[in-house]
C-alpha cells in the first residue's frame, strides 16, 4: 500500500514517464519532422515547468526539515545561559552523522539551592539512533537536579529514566519477544555520565559513571626572573629590550580531575548508597573544561590522537573563545571527518 507521503513522488514519476514516452513516439513517427519538433519543444517546456515545480517542492521540504531539526536541537540541547550564579559558560556539540544537528552527546547546567549542577554524557553509538536515550537521561536530570538533595539521588533518577526508555524501545522493536523483561540490542545500550556540583565557595562534588574526567585550567604564576624582566622593561623601554612581551603571555596549568569511577549507566545497577565525593575546588579565575571521549579519541589521517591537553594549554581562557578554539582545532586535526560525536562544555569561576 502506498502511503500518503509517497503520493507526490509517484505523481512526479508518472508525469516524467508519460512525457518521455510521448516525445519518443513523436520522433519515431515518419514524415512528421516539423510537427514532431514543435511537439517536442512543447513537451520540453512542460518538462521544464514540472522540474521547476518539483525543485520548489523539494526546497520547501528541505527548509521544513531544517526547521524541525533546529527545534529538536533546541529542545534537547537548549542554549545555555552565558552566566549562572557567577559562572561564565559556553558549550558546543558536533555530530559525526552527516546532516544531523544533534547526536548522542548531552550536557546541561542548572542553578539549584545546592549549587550549580552540571551534567555531561555520551550515549553508546552516535547520530540519530542515540537521540532517544539522550533525551531520556537529560530530561530526568533537568527534573531531578532541582528536587534531589544529593547527586546520588539525581543519578538514580537518571538511571530509572534510561531503563524505562530502553524497555519501551525494546518492546516496540520486538513486541512478541518482550512479554517480560526485554532482551534485545537496545537493552544493551548504555550512557557514560559525569555529574558535578559546584558549591558557592567553589567546592566540587562529582559522580562519574565511565565518563572522561574534566580538565581544570588555571593561570600559572609567572616565574620571579620573568617578573623582574617585565619590571625592568617597563622602567627602561630601550631598543635592546625588544623581544617577546612577557606581560602579555598567559602561561596556563592544565590538570585533569580524578576520582572514583563507576560503570556507565545501563551496565550494572547504581548502588543505593552511592554518594558524591569531593574532587577539588574551582577558585575564582579558574576554568573547568568538560568533554566527551570523541574529543580525545579523534584521529587524523595518520592515526594520531587529538592533543587535547596541549590545545587547552595554548587556548584563551574565555569560555566562548576556548570552545571555538578547540572546535576549530578538532576540525583541522580530523580534516572535518569526525568518527564520533563531540560535546564541549566550559565553565569559568568569575565570582569575587
């Protein structure tokens, strides 16, 4: 049975086939050269009009599809505010699927009574098939982050949401085989998740379920001999002192946070007694760089991994410029061909 959406395409095929048959018949009829040429010209004009009409229809459908994709992206990964409770934020997402605006990576940051709570995650796989699991986990976080007292409660809510999504998906794909607990490829899907809570004093609490740990970036102190040279250059701006402007250099110290790591969500149940643990502080002026594994595992044509730590050490500390710089460096390193989705989230403590 032909669906309603296939009818316009079927009509276009019929029109083209009918026109081609008519032109062939006219040219094959002997003794009617001039009338046949006139008839062919008329058919060509008709075919041109049909082609223009089809083109306008396809462009209209493309614009509509782009609008729907944009709305889906804004609903799933809505734009983050530029500032939350004294923290400056910036984020970006790159999909490995050609033409897809979103994929299996997720992130969010919300202000709560317990501090700013942040999540970043990565669904197994990439592209459009991972959207459902990402939406389930992200939706649960947006609700639980405000209601739950601890990050452990937030994580368990996210785990239950993912379990419901996988069971419903498995039953929809294999209804006859899923009268009980489903056993299907979709039931094996898992999500790596990093939960962070940034207290008003900068204390960091974390729960990590198989996700890469973030990097903390701080401005490294200028050595004393460099500071002395800067002071001397300021007092004696002679030609022989020309050289690199040390006062303009901003050496950075890039350190990866570390702590206990649990299995990804969906692999094994989260223990009931799971509680977050401190992983340091985010002091004023320091920056936190969160990412999915698609960033560090990106390779160039020769198979070399993306040097994320080195890029961070040389990148500017403004969150928006940092995200843009890493984004551009990733595309240069991979030649624009990503093998996995990538999500980047940067937070800088601007509190006094």
